């Protein structure tokens, strides 16, 4: 629908005059300022694709801030954000794909060629390792669908970590692009069956899995 249609629909639902501002960035999802005569509502552009159900949830949230409506809206937002591309907003100069030991750009390029006919256009960088307290869960990598950006934990930029493992972690994050998050019964699902099957396609899958388990178990690397 057009911005005007959205405005009219919301005014009908809320019984209020509204001032509607539509944004297209990752941080603004929904903001409401209630005035006596009118509401000032800032929404992400994905709401132009909202169905009746979401508009009702929006009304519920604005009027009562109900938990159910909030959950509904978040699910809607996540589902739609996956398809938006904000990668042009990345400052490429801030990416650091070349580490002390491993060059992520090379690893990514090789995987892209070997498994995806060089069809992917993703960004990749090392991410500074957080300070870990003992036995905390370690996230090896992450993928931002909106930024098309893979971030790999600098803990892996270490000669004690085998090359195939770093490569496997990058491969895993690439798969998050190829198999986007699904919403099943209102819950996000990332590592679903097709994803896991694809993961097994990695040439050194067995070794990588074995290393991952050993890594999780042990303090053998002295990273506590
Ligand atoms: Zn994952």
C-alpha cells in the first residue's frame, strides 16, 4: 500500500489523527509519541507491506502495549528485514578481513568459488574477540542479513586453530545467507533441516565437527 493508504488505515483503527513518518534503516522499527490531538508515529517502511493482522497488532501495541502484539510485530519485522539490503551502508574501510594468521577474504572467495560458483556478494571481517568469563559460550561467527556481513571471532585467528575449522565457520555463516531464517509458529528457526544437510556438504565436515566438539569441551587452548 502507499504511505497515504497506511496513514488512513491507521487513523481509522486508532480513531485519532496521526502524523506518519516512514523510515528505512535498521534501527527504527516503531516509535510512537502520543499527543492530545494526534499521534506522531514513526514506522519502518516494511509496514507498507503489512496485512490487516499486523495493522491490528500495531493498534493493540499503540493502545495497550500488549506483549502478544509486540511479539507479533517483531516476527513480522524480522521476516521482512531478511529481504532488505543495507550493505551499501557499510563503510568498507572499517572491515578487517586480513588477520595475523588467516585471511578471511581469501577463505570466503575460495568457498564462494568452490560451492557457489562465485555467485555470492557478501562482506566479511574479523570481529574483535569479546572478553570471556570462564566457560561462557563462544560465538565463532555471525551473519547480518541486512548488511550481508559475516563477522568472525578473532579468537579463531590463531595458528592453533586448523585452517579447515576457520573455513568451516565461514561456510556456516555463508549458509545463513543461502538459507535465511524461517519463522515457524512465531519462532525464529535458523539451523533447520535443509541448513544442516547443506552444512554436511563441506568437504571436511567430519573433522570440523570433531574439532568444534573438542574445542567446546576443553580448556586445551587456554582461552578461558
Ligand atoms: Zn548458525
